[in-house]
C-alpha cells in the first residue's frame, strides 16, 4: 500500500503543478473562471492526506515494533 500511496502522491503533485500553471496563464489573459481558480485545491487536499500518511509511516512502524517487543517480554 505504501508504494501505491507514493505513486499517487507523485501524480497528484504533477496535477497540482499543472493546475497552478494554468491559473497563472489564465490570469495573464484576463479574469479566469472560478472553477479554474479553485481547481488546484482538489489535488492540494489530496496531497495533504497522502503526505500526512507518508509522514506518519515511520512513526507507526516504530510504534508497532515497540509494541511487539514489549509483548514478547
């Protein structure tokens, strides 16, 4: 599952970058539509959750291994 989350996180970062670039281009051409202005928020929130998951993986692994070690004693 960790590999899958990392791959999704990478693709979400590409989607986020593309939507931000599209926003800058649209602003350069005039007032962009609201759907384009708010479009980076979707991948941004998904990046938040996948990033938090990956951030917590080492702590969860350490917690699980410590718990197993204390159960063996």
